[in-house]
């Protein structure tokens, strides 16, 4: 160990005076500024920009620091976390659903608790100078008592611990021959009713170490230690080392831990508690969780002189214990309670080096029991010592110590927090009652994502090479047991000190994860409900993401239990180990690699399934006149679209080859419908209107179209039609020559000259999007007299004539109209759309005439029946009146006509 | 007596970390600068709105010039030189060219680049005057100012003028450090360009000249200082003389917009003072601390005083003229000169100069800059919301207009003319600043009577009012519209600005009304002034 001796400067140089002035100023100004900035951020609602600003400004400022990257990163992300947490909680406070208070308030409280601990974590991790210790005495002259309390751990385990202590003593005495080190086995086996308690004495005698067998019970581990301490007179100016029976000291333990006692203010030196049995899944994951504490938090606590006693692998000054009357015996975490009493007068130090190794819990039951004991202990201390921690002027702890004890005491409330986190999304998806109101996805992303992302990044930066996600998962998995511990503490129930089992129990781990299984099932049910109800709602989307994350965490906890059980089935051990390893559940690094690979694979599969197919060349489509192929088509009003096609096909005897419908510009091209038509060997014909519900009619005007108001929507249509690839007939600007048209050239600010501009503008957009599979159907109300309105002939693929015959009106002879139509467009393929309502005889007569007329139209491309009433908003009975199937005579006349024109080939 | 022992706790707590930031690496300060510029870019991208009236005007004019010069288009007839506050064929030409390529965002991107240059220059100037720590603080503090962020997203003369002035300042500093005249000439050219970009750049010439003269005098004596001063003044003066000789109309522009400007938006002096404090106060205070910090020296103090005083030039000019227009833009000019002092103060005050480890002292700098950022971003958002988002209006107008047919009267027609240039010719627009009209009996009218006659005779196809800067004329037009039957109100389009809500009133000539007057030969001219 390096100990440097420094002396105070004789004169204070100018830079040093500046530095002192700066320190004084900053100690006043920093809190004031930080408070001002916090208030400002609270009200300014700058959201994600605060996090971005903090990131950039911090990076810019610290880039010249002589610090490690990790320190810089911890500093930068710590700042971001604190500021974004303030921003998020400020925003979140305004969104509590007080109507649904039973979920709104608990969730907010849980989030607030989480935010405070996140801030507390960053505060603890904040890079600080280590404590400056002084040298008052020679610590190596102090007598040392190595106490090894034991109950029922077994001789094999205890032998290793004693051997470790012997080697450590030997190494220490080699360096400090004047030292005195006594190894004491504190045997509690007799009072605990352990059958082989005499074995402990035998092994102590065999290894030539002192032992004390207690005959009067009480005070659990603390009582055992205190009994031996008093018996051996380990009081006053001495040091007491505590090793749990499974904690094997490394040879240099004493060498490294005694020197800080040169400072007579030092009360104890704590070292880490690491597990050696990492081949066991549970202990490995528990080890990672321990590492969060020992490798990340403890160095920070130590720098603030707030490191508390952790019960083992610790060296205590007995004089300090004397002051408080020995180790408290009314708590199952006597070490923690003692620290609160000692810290006002004594300093503490933590050494991060691995100086001892123990045996971690080997199954979930042992792990949960350990967690429950710690939770009840620290929560019990909170109940008994809250005044010393929270009330000013009480207890003598300084502010940093109070913060650290408060964080430690409340840490195990995280079980309740996690329970609320698990229940809240399930409750929302099942009951529909949200915990948060008045937000939207954008706002959520702005406030939550920076906070969440920053806290995750900050954590993993600090945890890099120290701990990882396994620690988080197993910590989360403890929540049911922590909740039961909280209930026990609140209800005043007491538990005795129980040694964590050092052997694997026979019970199945699955018994321990029954609550997790129940919540997993509930989460899956809630997820199904969420996906089936209204997954377009932003709150549902957020909740679904949350619940998927939750399922992952619960699944990981259950998976850990299953894998560990599977590995223990002897006949299949090798096979099961292979399976467990392949699923990433082995305890080594493969766990994360496997999980990452599986997640990656899932994402790839998802992308393959979800992403639309990459654009393929679009078939160019140009309808040609071919007398041998005249198509029969049907156009439907919207409400008959899905029901009538098969009926008509059966009744008419000819399957329609063109199916038409009318849509508005805000709709989408119905690719599914079009694909169904393709399967039926039919082609879609869409009449596209520029009207929009609740939008002023001006926006459907021809200038609006020509001037680009609908460009985005048209591009969307063009892209989806291009993606469809098969031929599509498209009518735009129908009946543009009439004032009833939504896009009229005679009203609504439209003039005839606008038609060509609008028509070509639309076509240009489709061409730009590569929608060459569109045939453009020009559909004026009067195609025979449309010279004033018609766009250039070469931009028209088909012309439509509508022969819609209303009852109680005069019906012109079709042959005359078709002859004129054919003369107006002699070389253009023609669509003829027909429909009629009236008496059966009249319709039959008309269709017979039409039959004759269409047979003489050489450029007829398709005959299309409009299967419904042309009146907007017509009801089913009205549609029936206009149907091909309205009466047998009409149906027959139409059937004959269709058979004739389609049979010509 | 106890000895003090340093227990190496920290060294043990992170023994595995070997990567360290290398302060000796020459790239580090530039990384800090690049981070600052990226940050400024991100922040400025936070500002979103449709084109401001001035942006629309300059960019449209620039496109006209671009079309004339590079595409053989028709000569520009609009006398922009009469009322533009910078050389019409300089910045507008660049902005117009960029607009052709990438629209208004292209022109705004150029402004962003210019403002990034200004921030970089603030860094360089501070580094030369003080030290690297101060430079880093100065650059990041300047980059988050509301006025700076605003100019970074505004396609007007200001960003380019400021960038050229900043480059001129850097060149002047370099020139003062060497005997040669290379940087002196460059400084002269840069400053001349700054003035050409925007005539108001003249206001900041004395500062740069003082820096050049004083620093040269300190290093090389009075003769060198005089020579360099003469060279720079000759370049600037000569250049201006040549430009004014080539286009005498520019005299009027310079006079009306800069040297003899009449306030466009007359504002109370106290109000202007408070605005100045609100927008630049934080920087002023920090710069003042910078002025008073450090050991007093006759060698450096006058220079620091010049920098400090320059912060106040724009506010004082606006307060004197009682001009509320463009103060928020001009603030950024002075802040450029205040940034070095503020950076120095912040670096010193926060312990940034003496403590090289990450720790709480740096939190002071972080907090101050975060505070400046919060103020700056909020102010910039406010500045950027001073004009209405015209999307809804333009969308409606697209349902009404057609190329070469129809005449449209609009308040702030520049924005509509810009956004509808693909479907409406420029001559189809008229606005409320100035209007000539010959009625059907041959009477030549101007002003309100002209508008009234045109309305009576159905001259305009559309009339768009919003009761903005030309509220009096708008009211007169509105009275006539309500009093007659020639026009129907077809839309009321709400808009929101930082000043509150408003409505665009869109009137269209009734369908049964035809224009009954005589064909008009001349249309209106734009009258927007800066």
C-alpha cells in the first residue's frame, strides 16, 4: 500500500488563495445556482433539450479534465440524470389522474421514489476526493481479534475460513512481527441446537485457534460476537475483525486493512463481500447484484465518510464498540444499526480490493431469505432510527451520512415500487383507467425518454466491468419477498437471525417464482387486451411497451429458476447444461451474449415480417382496345363492397373483371381489397374524390389540386398503387364539367382551364412515384361535349360514359348516345357505366336496346354496372331498386347482354 | 502533533481505468469547439416556422437576381436597392441560389453556417486574448444566446454580416501580432464585405479598428499601428465608394435603412432598455465581471473596455432611435464582442482555470451556461414565434389562385409571393404599403382612395388582411369591403404568434362580379424596409 506523507505549505501562494476563494464562493454559489436552475427548468418545460444541453455543455466543459473517461462520463451523465429527473417529475406531477387516484397516486409515488433513488445513486457515484486521513498512532501495535461466528455451516466450510484467517495472520505477522493476532471461533451451534456443534470445537483445537462456545442464547450473531468479545476482553484499544463462517480471507487482508487505523478517528474499515461459487447461477446473479453495492456505491460512500458496517469482512475498533455498549442485539442487521450510532464520532473507510471470498446463496429460496432478512433489518432500523437520519440536530450525523443512511434504509422499499410498476400497466389495460392523464406520445417522449435513457446510460457507464443487467434482474425478482418484508415490518412482526444456507436446498426454484408466474400470466392477458382494444392510442402504445419490458423481466426471473432447476437434474445434467447454455442462462458472459443474439434475431425476424417488401419494378399498364376482350365490371357503393361480388357472379353467371369503388383523397388505396381482386382475376377501378370530411369545399377545388394542396396525399396514393404492381383504373375529377362535382370547372373557384392543369398535375405526381400501372379514366358528365374541359387526348387512357337512368325521367336511346360518344372518342378505349331504376319492363327494354347498341361500339373496353343507388347516403332498399338483381327480367336482360359482349372472343 | 496522511482510496477505487483524457493533445480544444458547434446546430434546429416576411423578401429578390444573372432571365425591375438594408446583389443572391436548391431551409442553412463561424471566431478571439478555458466558456456561452440561435435560423443579412465582421476581428487580431500586411488586408476585405452584406455592420467597425490599432501599438509601436489602420480604412472606404458609384440608388438605401433611419416600430425607450436587459443582461453581467476580474493593466484594460462597450452599441442605437424593430437580431452583434470577457469571467469564477479535476466547481460553469441556455432557447423560440405560421393560409390560397390570372391584395404579401411563386407571378401581388390605381374615369389615385376605387371596381380577385404592421390601411380596406357587395368573406384562418392570436381574413370577389375598371399598367412595389 502506498501512503504518502504531506506537509502543510508554509506560505499560501496567490493561486492557492484564488483557489480557496473559489472554493468558498462555489460552496455558496453552487447550491444557489443549482436551485435557481432547478426552478427554472421546472417551469420552462424544456424537456429533452435540457438533457441534450446538459450532455453537450458538460462534455465541452470537462473535455480538458485530467480525469479518467469513466469519471468524466459519470459526471456528465450524472448531471443529465439529475436534471432530466427534475424535469420528468415536474412534468409527471401535473399528469396524476386524481379521478383514478387508487392507481394514479401510488404510481406517481413509486416513480418519485425511483427518481429520488436514481438521483441518490448519481450523488453517491459523483467523483469526489478520497478522505484525507491522519497518522496518530501505530496501528500495527494494536491487538487484533479475528472473530468467526458460526452456527451450523458445517466443518468443511469452517475449515477453509479458519485456514484463510491463519494465512492472513501469518502474512501480517511476517510484515509486522510485533503484532498480536488471535483467531476466535464464536460457536453458537450449542444454543442453536445444531447436532454437530462439538465438531467446531474439535476443528478449532486441531487448527490451534481459540474458540468460545456460547451456552446462553440471545442476540443472534451480535450476541455471539459480543459474548466472545467480552470473554476474551477484546475491548478498549484493540481491533476486531469479523468474518462470517463462509468468508475466506485473502492472505493480504490484514496487511491492507489495518493501516488506516493509524488515524485514531477511524472506527472501522469495511471491505467487499464477494462470492466465490460463481458456477451456480443464483449465486452468480446475486454476486452481480452485490457488486452494484460494493464496487459502485461503497467507494462513493467511503469518500463521504458514510460507509456503514456490513457485518463481515470488516475490521472494527473495539473502543468504538465499547462506546455504544457493544454491537446492538435487537436488530437482525446489527452492523447497520451500530454504524448509525458510531458515525457521529467515528470515521469509516471502504477498501474495494477483493480481500475475502464467500459462498453466495445457491438457490432462489436462500437468496430470497437473505434479501428478506436484509430488508427487514434495514427497514427495522428505519423504524427505530428515523429520527437520527431525518430530523435536524438529532444523532449527530452529517448531511452526507444522513443521505446515505436514508438511501440505504429505504432501498428495500423498491419491492413495493416494483410491485406498483408491475400492477399499474396491467390495471390500465384491463380496466381502462389510466394512472396518467393529459399527456400524449410526443410529450411522453420529450420528458420520459431523456430521463430513462440518461439514467440507463449513467448506470451502465458506472457499472462497466463492475456489474451488469443480471444484478438488476435478480434485484427485480426479489420484489414479492421484499413486499412481504415491508408488510412484516409495518405490522411489527419479528424474525430471528437465520444463517443464509451454504448448500443447495432440495426444493424446486419454481416454488419461489409462483408470484412471478402469476404476474407473467396477468401481463400476457393484459397485453392481449391492449393489442386487441385500441393500440393506436398513445397511452396504450406506451403501456404495451412497458408491459413487454415487464414480461421480459418476469420471464428472465422465471427463466433463471427453470434453468437452475434443470441443471440440477442429475440424469440429464449434461444435456440440460447444454440447453441452458444455448439459451443464455449459464452464469457466464454467454448469458448476455445469448440474450443479445436472441433479441437481435427477434428484431430481424420482426423487421422481415413487418417491413413492406422492397420496391420491385412496376408493370406499365396501357389499356388497349381489343374487340375480342370486352370486360364486364361492377361498381359498388361503399356499403355493398364486401358483400355482393359473389352473389352477382352466381346470379349473372359471369365473374366481374373490374370492380369499382369511390374513395376520398384522405383514404388509402386499399391494397388488401385490390389483392383480393387480383386473386379473383379482377382489376380495381377507383374513382378518387378530393372532398374531405369536415374540410372546407375550397380544398377540393381545381386550383387547389393544380396548386399542390393535395400533393402529399396523391404521393401516398401513387406509392401504394405502385407497390400493388397490378393494373389499376383510376378516375379523378369525375363530372368536372358539372356544378355538382366536388372539383368542378364551373363553380367553387374552378374554371375550365383549370382542368388540364389539375389533371396533368396529378399524373405528374403518379409518374414521379413510378405508378405506371395506372390507366387514367376521363369521366366527364357529358363526354360528347367536353371539348372545353378535356385534358390532352394523349393523357387519357380511357373515357367513361355514364348511362345512369333515373325513374320518372326520360331515357334517351342508348344507340344515339353511344354513337355520338364513339364519334367523339373514336380511338380511345371506352368505359360504359350503366345503371337504372324503374319498372321491370322499362329496364328490360332499355337493357335490350343497350345490348344491341354496345355490340356496335368497336372501341368498347368495358361495360360496368353501377350496383346501387347513385344518391349519396342511400339506404339498402334504395340500392336494391337499382340492382341488377332487382327483378328476374332485368337480371336476365343484363345477363344476356354481358354474356354476349364477353363471349365475343 | 499529528502528521497528515493521504490514504490512496480513490486510486484503489478505479484501478482498472487506464484511458485518460489527454490535455496535451492539440485536438482537444477543437473537439470542444466542434461539440459547441454541433450543440448550436441542434438548438437552432429546434426553431421551426414558415418564412418570415424579410426572409421571403430577400430570398425572392435573390432568386430574381439569380435568374437574371445565371439563367438569362428577365432583368430585375424592382428597385430593391432603395429599401434593402444591404447590397441587394450580395446576400440575397446567395440566399436565392440556395433557395433554388433547397428552399428556405437552404437559405437558413447558410445563416447557420455563418453563425457557427461567428461562434468559432468568438472561440479564437477569446483564446488569443485570454486562454483556452475562457475560449471554451465563451464559445458555448455565446452559442446558447437567444439572439444567436435566432440568427442561426433566419435567412437575412445579419448572420452573414456578423460572420464577416467576426472573421474581420480575427484577422485584425492576427494582423496586430505580425508586421506583415497580409492579415491587415484580409481584415479590411472581410469588414468591407460585412458592411456590404448589411450596412449596419458599419457600427462595429470602430471596435475592430480599435482592437487592431491598440494591439499593434502595444506590440510594434505607433507607426505600425497607423499603417495598418490606414490600410484597413482605405480598403473599406475605397470599396464602399466604388459600390456607391456603381449604383447610386444604394445611397438612398443606406440613408433610409441605416444612417438616417426612421423608426419602423416606434417603441418606448424604457421598454427597449428592459428588452435589452432581458435579452443580453446575463451576458452583460458576466462580461462586466470579466472586465473587472484579473489584475489591472493599462496594456489590456482599454481593450477589455472596448469589448465591453461594444455590447451596448446596438441597444443604445435602438434606444436612441426608439426603434423596436430588429433589436433582438442586433443584440447578437454586441454579444460577439462581449463573449470573450464573459468566457474569461466564467472560467475564472467557476474555478475552471485552477481546478483541473471533475468536481463540484465545474458545476458552477455548467449551471450558469444551462441557465443561459434555458433563457436563450426560450427567447429564441419567442423570437421565432413573432410571425404567424403561414401554412394554413398558403394552403387556402392555393385553392384560389392561378398563374397569370387574377390580382391579389395582401398584407405582408412577401410571404405569400414567396410560397406561391410556383403558381402566381410576382406582378399579381399588391400590398398595403404603397398602391397606385387609375379608376375607370382615368383618375390616378394612391393610398387609401386607390384601394377603395380598386375594391369598388372589383380589381382584386383576393384580398387578405390580418391587421398587422399596416393596420390603418387594412382597416380602411376592411371598411370598404364590409360596405360593399363586390367581395365575400370566404375564410377566417386563425394564427398564433408570441403576441397572441389573430386571424387572416380572406375575401374573394363575388362570382357574379367582373372587373369593371381600366387595365392597369403598373402594379405596386414592395415597401418592406429593414
